[in-house]
C-alpha cells in the first residue's frame, strides 16, 4: 500500500525518534526542506471538574504533536521495513474510531430537544479553520507549522485555544477533509461508571419527597440488588413482590406510617436502599432484558414475543423431503355418533409438513387422544400415492392435486407420543435417518408445522362446545379435501430462490413441489404399498370364516381373497383367528396376510347401497356392533314376552291352555270305527260341511 496524506504508520522496533507501538499519521514530504512531517495524537486524562461541576462522562483529551524526520532517513526506514503501514487504516480519528462505518448524521436525527446540533458544531469548527485551510500549503511548508497555527489562533477574534485549533486543522487534513472527522466526541456520553461517581443525587427528582431524596447506587447496593433478585425471582412472581421481598430480607427495611396513614420504607441503620426503578434497572444491566423477561414470563413466551428473528427455518434445507415436521391438533367441533348422534371425543389430526415446499405430505387421525397410531397413519399417507390414500377414505382426487410421495430423511417432532418407538415404522429400514426432538413447550422449534394449524379465537363467554353434524369418517373426508385445498392455496413466494422463480408455475406448495421434483431436488424415500401397510398400519384381531373375514361383526371379502382359495380350508362350523391391518379412520378396507401375500378386503353389506355408505371408521363399526348387541339382548326379551302374551290371550279367549297336550305311550289308534267317525266329523267341521 502506498504512502499518502493520512496513512497510519508504525515502527515495530522503534526508529530514531519514532517509538514502537505508537501510531503516526503521514502529513507531508517537503522537497524544499528535505524533511517529512508526521503527526502523533497525545492522549491526556479527562477533566472530571469543569466550571466547578463534576463531569461524569468527560472524554479523554487529545492533542497533536508534529514529528519531523529527514526525508532520506524516512525513505530509508520504509525501504528497510523499519517503518511500515498499519494493517488496519482507520477512517476516523481515535476518539471516533468506534463509529467507523456508521453514518454520523444519525446522531442529530435521534436527538430530541437538542440545544446545539452536532452538525452546527462541525460547521463552527470548519469556520474557525477555514483561513488555515486556505493557507494550508504555506503553513505545512514553513519551518515550524505548529508555531504558525498558534500565531493564527492568538490573532483570531475572539482568541481561540491553540491546542484545539491545531487538533481540528491537522485532523481535518489527515482524514481526507471529511467533515465528520471534526464531529463532537460522543463515544463516552452515557457510558461513565455510575457506581464510582460522587455523592450528588442523580436521576429524576422526586416530585413529592424532594429532588435530593433517595440514594445513588454504589457497588455495595448493586450487589445487594442482584442478591435479592437471585433469591426471590421465580417464574410467575410479579416484579413488585420481588422488590418488596428484597427490601424486607436483603436491605432490612421496615415499614413506617407517616401523615394521612401513608406507609413507606425506612432503613433503621440508615444504609441506602434502592427505589423500584433503580432495582430493576440494575437487574437489567446485570442480566439483560431478555433474561429478566424469561424469568418473569417464561423462556417460551419471551422467545416468542421478545426475541429477535434469527432467520427462516427453510434456510436449513435445499431439497424436498429433506426434513419434515410433525404435530397433531384437536378439532374444536366434536363429531357425532353413528347411532344416536351424541357428541364423541374430539378428533385429533396429525400433519406432516415438508419444510422446503411447505406442502402437507401426510395426514393421520385418532379419536379422543393424540396417539402414536395417528403418527404412523400420517407416515403411511406420506409413503403412498395420495390417489390411493384418498380412495381408502372414499375421496376422489387427481394425481396432480396431491403429488407428494415418499418418506422423509429427517423427522422433527415434539416430545409427545409422536416421539415414541411405536410412532415409527416397524422395520428399522423405513425409519427416518435423523430424528430430532424439540424442547418441551417450544412451539417455535417446529414453527413450520405449528404455523399451519387452524387458529381458534378464545372468548370470555360461559363454557360451551361445538357439536358437528358429521361422523368421524365424514370429518376425515372433509379434512382431506381441506388439505388438498391448502396445498393449492397457501402462498409460497417466500420460499422461492432466484433459480426457481421462472420454473414455478404457481407460487403454492404444490407448484413449488412440482418444480423441484422435475429438477431432481427430492430426497424422498420410495417404498411399495405393501411395505407401507405392513410397517405403518395398526393391527386388529379378526376371524376368518367360510364366507369371509369378520371384523366387529361385519363381513369383509374380495375377489383376491377368493382367488387364494383359503376360505375353502375353513370349516363352516369353525373360524380362524388372525390379525388384519386397518386404517383407524377408514374401516372400509382391511388387509390380511395369506401365505406371505398381502390381500386387500372390502366391507360387504347385506343390501345394495351407495358406495359412500361403506365409508365408516373403526369407531363407527364398534358403535354399530355395540348397538346390535344391545338390540339382540332386547330382542330376546321381546320374543319371550311375545310368547307369553300369545298364550295368555289364547287362554282368555278359549278358556283352555295352548300347551295342554299330554304324552301317551304307543301309537295313536286311528283305525277304529270310533276314530274314523271322529276324524270325519272334524274334517267336515273344518271344511264347513255336514258330517252326515
């Protein structure tokens, strides 16, 4: 780097009159006098007393010293490396170094009720050195530039301080005639150590106790404040209670009653104690506002409401299904029962959401609780073609409406049932390679899925509930269609990158999925439908009989089952117990294993009905079975009562018992003349003829 006006130089080992570890600023190389001028800034301790008053935030005093070297020796020092440029070249003088890269014009914009603007101070300094700037060449080429500047300062009206005028003039030249190099020194404003200052009462004066009432916070009081906060600050404890206990137990304050029975604090030994604002100001300085907020309202709420954003969660992924987030939520409305329409337990829906595209890739359901089976069901949904999954629930969609297929590489969920071993595939091969558990009660740790849940509005009305007119199976069908709609309607513009903008047809999760899938940016793991059934669906005991497979009293059958000829091996009077795979929210289909082969069975009803009537959930089958069992019990009593009523009616009308027959030994004698005559009379009477 070349040497020019303002270049900062050092002599690492010292060089002639140059000291090591001291920065020198190159001013001018004078060819006429054969010498080089350098400027050194001299720092003096700040003046704490000014005009009889203590100035707590006074800055260190700076002055300049002109260092002159013979030109030949200076150039020799550069060539031999005895004098080198500083690795970092400052653009502002030392007292403003912390503001490099900052627009110092903001200092006036953020000042309220300023008596003198900083910009006006700069203009005033420039006005004082303007004549010196006009004579800059003559002054710097003179035998003694400092003497020339001092002479000018004494001739000014009013007389100017020689040290300050030299400082302004040389600084302005050394830093490229940047007006902000003459900016008022503001680095120390408000940064003085208050705990070591004088005894004059600081802070806003009390309006009713006097301007000097109270104490300054010294080191002893500060330590007691932190001790009191550490002892009594707990989550949920109000600020006032923390302060009250600290004054009582740490500062030893007592309560005194003054005029008008007004109570106040008093310290029996006269030792200082803080006001409430002093107390929490010191706590904030020690721990930071974020830590205080975490103690007061909890880490989760403080993180959600106060912590600044650290960026988007999507920045951690680049491909589809590289990471999915899973979570469940309950519907506000309660489903109705199949038989009597009574309110059932709430329905829980588990969603899997792809972080990259924002698409919902899996749905699972459970009734009454958030269960591991619902998470497996959602993984089953993610693994298979959505046309097939929707058809299992009685919903018809086109392949392009929900094209997501495959299992994720990384799986994020909370520490609930979704993290248990039973929430994943039975075969370790199909489990996610990376499983991440978020901290408890930290919704922001899986914000992608949390933000997709439906929102409910709370109110202060009396307790109430919403009764749906839909059964669980119908609610599930509705939510499947709602998911298809969400995937096609959610705006995904914020997820687009420059290389995808012209490739995404519609800025929705499905549009983004299709574009990234075409480019091969898809980490999804494909598995067969049969493997998905065996690994993710729940098992339930069923009984195979000669006419089909029975679940909860309902018969299941299919042509595939008949083709296996297994029913021919089951005796009509016997049954074969076995397990079947099923979808909890869609009991229309079940699957059984026959000789290692997966066989799909469909619900069979006694009468020809619409296909939609077969879309029932397992809970509805259980209600149906319980209802039939109750009906059979009632019907048995009805049969007995009807038989008794018939006999009683017969006796009332005929005077004889309906079951008055007796048993006799031997054969009935129907060939005798008397028997034949009575038979003829009975036949004639029955036919309405005369027996004669």
